[in-house]
C-alpha cells in the first residue's frame, strides 16, 4: 500500500508507530496471541457496500486488504468478531440528517450490500451488527469481556475503525490496530487516522500483519 502523505511511510504506519519488522519497545503485551483466551480479532465492516467500486461509500484499497484480513481470521478462528454497519429502520436525531445525505444506504440489514464480502463470509466467528460507526457496543463488550486484548482490522480506518478502537480503549481494553489490514476513504485519511491512533499508546498500538501472525 503506497501512502503519499510524507508523514506516513509505505505500508501506512505513521512515524512513531511500528517500524518495519517489529513492534515498538514495550508495545505488545504478553498473551497477545490470536486464538488465546482474552484475545479477539475484530474485523470491522468488510462489507460489499464498502468494497463495490460503484458504491458512494467505497474504500479504494478495500481489495488490497481482503487477503491480510483473511490471514488474520484464519489464525483467530472462532475468536473472531465480524461487525456489520447497517442502517436503522427509522433514522432519528443526527442520523436522520446523515441518511438524507446518503439515502441509497437506507436498506434492510439483509440487503446484499450490507453482506460480508464473499471471500470472508464463510469464515468462523461471531457476527455483530450495529447502526453506529463505533462497534464497541454492549453486545461486543459482553462477548469480549473486561480487559480483553482486541486486534482490530477492516474499514474504514478513519471512521468505523477509529470509532470502534477509541471506545474500546476508553473501556479498558488493550487494542492493536493492524495498519496493513485496514483501508480508509483515501490514503491521506488512512494515514492521518493511524497517526492519531498511535498517539494513544500504550492503550492503543499500531502494528502490522506480520507482527501479529509472527506471534501465532
């Protein structure tokens, strides 16, 4: 993934985040291996509505992260939480304004546009839907448990991933964001979001796929 923003080197990891080939000193806690009790892979919104080039919500680099996400999910197995962003039946408050801007997205949850992409749809794990950008919902909190270790990937880095990670971190979870298994609305937004998340260390750590799979 080539990111033109000068503050974000190739691979999308911001300066001060994770250098190539390793994690920051003191970064990854013990017990942070995919598949272990207390560790969950959270795959955020890998849905057709964000994958399809014709969609107004398309993430341009979505296709590039499908294989890395699949590799992580294969390692995590049943300890994967798959989230879906879905529209509310009747938007209220500021969401009413939001869907006036994006009326195409007022679809039922079983719409194909809201489905997980075919390459990932059959993989094991827990499915959680939410009508909010952030997926750290009471349902996910109950599933993950207190003080859990979340390894987060998906789309978009600058919206639903960011919202999910910050809420989970505030709730006391240790969170790793897998930079090269995330995609944003564009390269610059992806890089800026990673740079912001890196500021939350050590509660939030920005890592790479190789870092995570190297511990399995």
